[in-house]
């Protein structure tokens, strides 16, 4: 063998990485971890397609990617493989860009792409991408191919890095929930530890387990993205402020369990007529929450009004506390006062770039749709393609029975308007209003329709949107504030508890028309009692001067005043036949007008804009399914318990308690009969263990005789045992009687030597 | 003629030698008469008693050094030779003489000097005027116990004459091979001062000694007792033999029958393996056989008919150390053996 050959062999044997051209295959221990990590990552893609559709196509694409990676992994060098992955990535992005509607594609500049990427990495869920389905299908094969390719080539660490960075991306976007992150991190830790500890895994299992455990705990308790979708598992979730969730939440909104009402005044509105003060709308339903897709652009001059007839409404709104949203009646056209920080979403909502402080004022001019029920009946179903694809989409996981039930319910209805009214009425009358609910598992709409008896506005609105979408009617979920307490002819005081959610349905030629599926009577009662409670307890910020005066004028219950007002406006509304208003309250009137109001027992619509912001927590966390009155043991408790037990096991092992405990048990029992010699050897083993617990273990290279003499010099029983042991082990056979005598001796000695205290050392 | 025997064969040959009484008869008197009885092993207790008697007898002459005397008795029982290395005057020769005196056997002493010739050791053929033939005049090597004093002072040629006798248990002069008496034990001493005027023993030859021991100076108490003891008649002149040659041979057979179980054999192998991995030159198979023989003899001294790892440990240092050549600047053989004893697990 030449010197060079020897040298290269030595060099290769020293390198920890396998030869660059070697093919390692996937049937190796580290592959377990890599596959777990890859599965966790792909599960995020699947959760995306589960919501936006395309699961089947995604599967096909992934299977092809893995197949291709297996083949290329065996034939193509590492460099070529990496280049291939890069090409694949470019192809994926290209496909995605082509799928974006042409109108938006023109907006794509390098600057824009960079900004988008940055925003994705700061908690911008991929669900908010308009073409999330195409995105998932075109991008998912890239990390799959790369990871599998590297795995096949035996580059476990690189494979872990490839899949791990994809998962990290999803952690940053907030799409990877706790469970997914935990599984992924555990997989990565396992892959790397198996890799580095190859051969000595048994010796390193506790170190590996510690690393995995630490990773799990970190991923469970630390959130990377502030306010991102992935809530830390053990964060204090009781403190969720309902209003903050409904109104202040930005692009995503999860349905939660019980909520509370905040009676603090948020803003006052000067307006000629009351309206639902709208803050946001959501188009993408995830089964347990809502996401708004698309981008926001800076406010730049007047916005377009609704397509049909409309009437102008000017609102002057004064913030009574810091506000992060811009409540306004639908459909806002012009903003003044805060126009420099106003942003407009693709859905036409106004957003606030920076919060405004208490005392700031702004004016919004809105164009309110002004269509009566006949016009809406005649609106037809000629929906624009973009509206149809965006607002009739439902998660693939939506149970079929929702659609079937809705079809049954609306069998006799001929127009979308009738369908909407039927559904609205059904929900209003067949469900109790309650702020105290347990968030159901699975699809919210399905649960509210078939399992729950009661809920609050979020549940009503979510269910109604889902039901309408099953019938192909474009509908969306809207949040904002109900009209609030009327303190003057043209002034309303709006509190945190007025936060509300309702529904908008699209009618060709008229645009978005609001519907109110929540029973307003019960809604208002809840808020009134909460308000008077707050007043009595003297909470601050509950009243402005006007509202306090108004309350004093009338009764402690402001609801009465409101009722009166409402009846007036309702009368007006019916007179003018403007049933359908863009805003919630008017909309409510409209519905009342078309449905016999007797069905709701008087004035169902009145005054009940939900005070309480429903809490809209961020979606997607397993933990958010927890209601306070949830009877079962929550999933994360099991997780926590499991981690605790694992940690305790590792700790005990590290401190030597398991070994000690085992020895403590082991040392006391002879465990059955064997040959006399075997019995003696076993007895002496026990004796040695007992002595080790009491004194010190026998050293390597120390004979039994030396050991016994050193730990217990001059013990005759030990000498006797030792002599018998030596004879049994090294000499001739011994008889049963001698063996039994030795076993008895050892039993006695062990009892003397070992006590339970030995478990905790001397 | 030079027959190369493996150590194994050497051991097996012991029994054969007793049958070929003809060759022995010239030089041996006692052993040849009752060959049949000598092959019968003594009971373990009797063998142990013999060892004890020899020890006690030697102790009447030598004060202290009980451990070293035990080692020599072990070598005697295990049919091995001993190299005693120390400064002059610590009683090396006296020890050998006392040992020989304790056994009813012949004792010869050779003082090795730089001008000593091989024939001075092995013997020469002298022309007999009367018979007109060459008569063989046996050298000092023809004795049961041979003391080779300061063996490292003789040139290698002379050294090897003795060493050949040790290994082959026969001497070849002028083409005639003569068997040495049985038992045949060489106790050689080696002077480790004045290294400039010595011929260091080659490793191949030093390997033939079963043990190398050091005596060391006696303690003050021992020396006091020693002085008191030699003040009158020297005790070496008063001691008598306590064991017959025949019984010694029988005791040796007892040693050969000592049971060395598999764990002990494995332990020996592991120890030897360790020295091979941690020194330039480790212990040869001859060394491991010697170690096992030593352990067997040690078991007899303890009154057992089976060897335990403790026997191996007691023997290892004296049996193995001198067979190890460490790297230059490396640890001496003793510390390598010590480390082997510490790190090789005892099963």
C-alpha cells in the first residue's frame, strides 16, 4: 500500500462526515429523527392545505419529491443535489408568482418582496397569503426533496438543517403550533444525537433525553414571535382581554372559550345615525379562527364606495383611550385627522399603522349601502370570480353535515338573500346567548350548530358565515363595535364591552351587506348588567361625562334609553324601508323588518352590540382550546406530566438513584434457585452490592479477597463466605448445604449493611 | 545438538524424566531409587506443610524477608529458577544456601567472574591415564540447587551455558548430552551496582528465570535480631534438611494438579495482554505459563487445590516485571505490572 493510500485512509477514518460520494441510505438511527422533523414540517404544509384546499395535490407533489430525492440521492453528487434544490426553489417561487392575480403581481417589486419576506418572518402567517394553496403546493417539495436527498446521502446534520430551517420559518411565521414545534425539535435533537453518539447511544441516552427535554421545554415556554400565532404553552392565558382579541387583533383571530366584558369607555362617536363601528373583516376560515389574507397599503386619497346606491355618513370619533383600530361605519371612503397613519386592507377595511392616543379625533366619511330587501332579493348570483373564490372557501375539514343541514334549512329559499335571512333567524332563535362557553374541539361552526346550546357573537357569526359559504354564498366575518350607549341625539359612547362580531354577505351590485345572527336582547342584557356592576363598584373609565349624565338622567340602566332610541330608529327604518344598512345596527333593523320581529319577542336587535370584545386569541395553539370550566384533563397537562416524569427519571439516573434503588431491591433477594455454585456467586454479588452501598464499590483489578479484607477486616463470616465463594467460582463444586449456608449468611449480612438510607448515600 | 523446546513441552517432560532413570543415576542418588513413588502427588495439606517447614527452616537463618523467601519456595515448588537482584551483602547467597540446606539435596555454587569459562560451569572431559579414556568431571551445574553468584559478571558465553542448562535441564559437552538432576533449581544473583563491569543479561535469557526478586536491606529491628543470631555459631551450620528430594518432587506434582479455572486463566491472559499493549516488549507466553505455575504453587502454600485471582496477583509482580522491556524513558516493568493489576478487572 502506498504512502498516499495509507494517508488517505487515515484521513478518511478521522473525518466524522461520511465520504462525499457515499450513499448511506435511510435505514439508520439518525433517520428516525430526520423523518420526525420532516413530518412535523410537512404537517404545517398540510394544515395550510387543510384550510385552503389542495391536500390531494400536495400529497402527489410530495410523493414525487421524495421519489425523485431517493433516486438523485443515489446517483447525483452533493453539489449537483444542492443546485437541483435551488432550481426547484426558483421553480416553486415562479409558480407561486404566476398564480398571484395579475392585478397584484404588478405590485411586486424587489423592495416589496423583501418587505413581505420580513413580514412573513415576524409572525405573518402563510395563511394570510392570498394564494396560500399554490404557495404550499409549490414550495413544500423543496425542503422535502432537499431533506430526503441529504438523508439518502447520509448527510444527517445537513438534512436536519434543511428540514429544521423550514420548520423555523414556520415557527417565525407562527404557523407551527406547540406540538409541531416540539416534535420537530425533538426529531432534530434525536437526529443529531444519534449521529454524534453513534455506537454509544446506550451510554448517552440520558444526555440525549436531556437535550430533547430542554428543547421541548424551551419550545413550550418561549415564543419567538411576539404576538405570533404560536402561544407558549404555559403562558398566562387567563388574562386574555376579550376586546383585545376581537378588535385589537390584527390579521388573525381565534375562537376561544369564555370571555369577559370590559366596561371601559373606548371612544365617542358623533354621527347623524347609529351604526356598527366596524374595525376589520376576515375572509379565511381555519376551522378554529379567522385569518385576513392579503396586504395592506397606505391610505392614499378617497376610497371607492360600494357599487350600488349609498348614502353618506360623516362620523367624528374621539378616542377616550389609546386605540389601535379605526372604527368606522361601512363603507369608509375618506379619513381625515389620522390619514398619515391609516392603512387600507384588500378587503377595504381601515387599519391604524400606529396607535392613536386618548383625546385624538378623526373624521371618517362612509358610504353606507342603501338597498332595500327587494333589491337584494333581485341581486342574483353573478359574483365576481375573485369574490367567489375568496369568500366561499372553507377548510377541507369542514364536516359535510354543516352543508347538508344548511341545505335542508334553506330548502324553500330561492335567493341568497332569503338564505341569509333564514340562517340568521335560525341562529338567533335556536341558540342561547352566553359569554361562558367551553371552546369546542374541532370545527367551531360544526360544533356550534350540532353540539353547543349557547355561545356569543363570534360563534354566531362564524357559524353563519360557514353555513352561507356551504351554499356558495360569499360571506365574511366582521369585527368591530356595536353602536354603544346613546348619550345625545348624535352622540354615542362606545365601551370595550361593545366589541362585536357579525356577518357580511356579498350581493352583486350592492357589495357587502351586514347581517346580525346574534340575538341582541340577550346580548344587551349581558352588557347592561356588567356596566351597572362596574358603575356600582366605582371602576374608573367606565363613563364619560356625557354617558354618566345620561345614566343619571334616566336610570342606572342605560339600556332603557337605548331601547327607546332603538325603537325610534327602528320605526324610522321601517318607515323609510331602508331595511338593509351597511352597519350592524341598521342591518339588524333590516333583518327585523323582513322577519316578523315577534319571533324575537319584541326588539331583538336593539342595543346589543356586544360589549365584550370576544376574545380572539391567536389561532392554532392546542392550548387555546381550554375553557375554564373544561372538565377533562387538558392535553398539555399530559405533556407537562410526561416531560416532568422524563425529567425526574433523568435526574434520578444522573444522581444515581435509579441504580441505587434497583440495587436496593436487587440486593435483598436471591431470586430463585440454581446450581449451588451459581447460588453462591449470586449471593456474593449481592453482598458485594451491599458493601458497595455501604462502603465503596470494588475497584477494577481488586480481587474479592482484597476487597473484603479492606472494607471489613477481620469479619469471620466474610472470610467464610469468601472461602466458599472462591471454591465455588475457581475450584471444585460445592454441595447444596454449603451453598445454602452461605446464602443465609449473606442474607444476614445484607440486612445489617443495607437500609433505606443507603438510597440517599451515606 | 540443541533442541528447542516450547515451555509447554518442558513442563510435560517432567514426568518423562523420572522414567529415564539411567541418565539420572550418574549424578543422582536419592531420587532415582523410588521413581514410581515420586510421581504420586502429595496431598495438598502435606505439600503445604512441606512449604511451611522449608520457610520456617530458612527463617532460622534469614531474618525477615518472609515474602521473598515465599517467592523462592514458590519457584522451587513450581520448578522455576530465581534471579535475585540486589546490592552485595544483603544475604542473597545465604538465602540460597539455607534453602538448599533445608532440602535433602546437593548444593553447588558458582562465582561468576569475567574470566569464567563455560566449561567451568558445565564440567569438562578429563583424560584418565588409567583407563585411557576421557572421564567427565561434572561442573557445579550438576546439583539440585545451584547458586550462580553475580551472574552478570561473566561474559555472555558463560552465562548462556548456565542458561541453557536451566532451560533444557541437560548439559551437552563434547557432543555428549547429560541430564541434570531433578529437582534442579538455579538461584542466580545479580549485582546492580558497578554496572560498568557487568554484562547485562539478554532478555531472551532473563526470560528463563521464573522470578526476579529483590531482597532489600533488613529493618533496624531485623538487623538487630540478625546480629544477635550470627554472634555465636552461624545458624547456617546448624540447620538440617526438613524435606526429602522425593517429597519435594511429589509436592511439585501436587502443584501441577492445582485447579486453574477458566476465569483465572482468562485473568492471566488479560494481564499479559495488557503488558503487551503498554510496553515495547510485553510478556511472552512463557511468562504467562510461569505466572500460572506460580499461582498454582501459591495456592498450595495457602493450602488450596485451586488457584484464585489473588494468587495471580501475588505472583504477577515477581513473575512478569523482568520480562517487560519498556520504551526508552517509559515506565519500568514493575509499574506496568502494577497498572495492569489495577486496571484489568477481576472476574
